[in-house]
């Protein structure tokens, strides 16, 4: 049987002894344990990265509108109804 008075005493004791930092630490540990449950125990390692420059050649928007493409509809059908 559950003793509600004993439970109330434990809860009152927690309110008196716990701090914001201890509760934050407890929550952080709970989150880490959940991650370990999902991915398993192990070690996080950093992946080496390479710095490289990516360049893209994009046709200016005005050239797309001035093109000779007659199938191009500048207003999509879902906006024509509005």
C-alpha cells in the first residue's frame, strides 16, 4: 500500500534540498542516458573537415524572363486564381 504521508515528506524534503543547478544537472544526465540508450555506448569523435570554395553560375532572373521560351508561364496556376 502506498503511504501518502511518507511520499509527501519525501517531496517536501526535495523542495528544501534541491536547487536549480541540481535539477538542471539531473535533467541533463537523463537526456544523456536517453541518447546512450538509443545509439549505444561509445565515444564521440570529430570528423576532419576540408575548407573548399563552391562557385555557382546562376542565370540572372531578368534573362529568364526575357528568354524566347514560350512555354514559360511567369505566374503559377495556384497564384492565378488569387
